[in-house]
């Protein structure tokens, strides 16, 4: 596991602990993502199944029988899914260690709560990431308050969580993250002497599917929600680029510099094609299957 701090984005201990808390700990989870979600073979899962049905590869003890082979089997849906620690929170805190196979537990309620918790934990992750950029007041105070508030919501009872108005809360957080992104990108562009065109932001509809982007200057660009599937970003400097919600499936990031990219998640990195020359933010780790790609020189 990579060290989480670096000289450009020092984290205090409490922020470091918050981010650690948002990393999945499958051994403390009752296999919730492998049961609660609907998924299809076409999206890189092992089978087509409805929400609430266990994946056939899930053991009685909630372990995945093929976990070590997910990459080799091309199960990108499983590799890409990120619960941000919601699985262990729901299993161990919200339901106090009671699993969904017990008669005393409402499996439907547990699965519904897991889907809500995943979104709350994702918000906590982005807010923690936003705090790590150390933006100036008053926005840093707003981020801190929003993080505190979201953490408080994650502690609610199962029924209160199910009733919670998630969409109103998400809208508030979205605005905050967008404003943080603008500030951070403008600051990184100033230190890197990159022209920052805040008034000419990329249209969200723009799609980079399969495109060769090696000659494009994407530093400090707004690539929120961008479709980067199979795009070629080999060797590209992506400092200050905002990747929130971008789709990295099969994007070639070999040798790319992502060390100062904004709002990049482990799940995005897991489905991209990188190598030992790819520079990552220190909060993310290099996927094991990248080494195999290095060796086969794919
Ligand atoms: S293959 Fe494994 S990781 Fe993927 S859904 Fe099934 S049990 Fe979960």
C-alpha cells in the first residue's frame, strides 16, 4: 500500500485516518456489493443477476472464490466497483455484525442501506480529498462542515438512512466540490504556468472514447464525467486535471503523470491500463495486474 502523504499535499493525522476509514475492508463486510447490486455480464461481471441475489462465486463465509483471478478473467465490473468502505460500515456498525443470511435481519433493508451508504462514503471520500488540497477559507470551512455532516449521517439507524433525502444532500456537495475544483485547478495552473480557461470549460458532453490524446494539453482541464474509454493518454501530463466521475475503462495511462490529478479514485485506476512509469497520487496504489501488463508488454 502506498504512503498517503506527499510534500505537496501534506495530510494531518485525522484526515489520513478518515481516508483510511474509506478504504474497503472486504474481510469485515458480508459480501454486500456481490449481493445487493444488480449486474450484467456485459458490464464485466461474471453473470447477469438481479439486485438482492448473491453472485454464484460468493462463498458461505462471504468471500469471493475467484478474487485472485478477477483480472485474468476480465471481470472489470468487479474490479471497478468501489464501495469506499460502505461495506464494512453497514456490516459492522449499522447492523452491528448481524449478516443478511440471519432470519432476524431484513436483508432487503440491509441492501437498501448499503446502496445509500456507498454514496455517502463516496461523498466523504471526495470531501476528504478536497480538504487535502488545503484551499483557503471560507471554502475549506464549508468542506469541513459538509464532511462532518455527512459522517454524522452515516451513523444513522437503518430506517433513518433509508428515509434520508440523499439527492438534496448530494446536490449541496456537488456544488462544493465543483467550486473546490475550480480553485485548485486555477492554483495548480498558476504554479505550473498553464493557461487556465475557467470561462471556457469543457462541455460535459464531450467524449474522448478511443481518442489519441497524447498531443492534447489537458493540464488543469475539467474532465468531470468524461468518457475516456480506451483513450490514449500515454505519457501525458495530467497535473491539475479534474477526473471526478470520468470513465477510465481500458484508457492507456502508461507513463502518464497523474500524481497531481484531482478527484481520481482507486476504482478508476484499477480499470485503466498503466505501467511502472505511470505516476499516481500517493493516496492511490498501483494495481497488481499492471505488473502483468508490463511483463507481457501489452
Ligand atoms: S465474482 Fe467475486 S467479486 Fe465479483 S461479484 Fe462475484 S463474488 Fe463478488
